[in-house]
C-alpha cells in the first residue's frame, strides 16, 4: 500500500487534476465564445468578424480567469 502515496503517484494525480481543470476551462470558453460570436451556421471558415470576436472573447476569458485565480491565491 506504500505505492499509493508515492511522490510519483501524487505528481501524476496533480497533473491529471490540472489537465482536467484545463479541459473544463476550454469547454466553458468554447461554449461561451461560440454562443456569443457564431451567429449563423459556419461554413468551411469563420468570417473575419467571427474570427475576431472569438479571439477577443477567448483573450478576455483567459484574462479574467487569471485575475480570479490570483485573487483566490492572495486570499490564502
């Protein structure tokens, strides 16, 4: 049972948690920005306005996520 608490296992678990958090963030970002920016059925490419909107939306989402994360870290 000592293998259950090994540093390698703990590191693996932390990496998987981080990966899951990143996947969740990408899914939320995709949902929010898609609903905001894509107004019609997309063709082979996004229009320039859709592409610009998606880029701006994703950047704002990431900026706010970093602000929130830093705020929580400062509270601890």
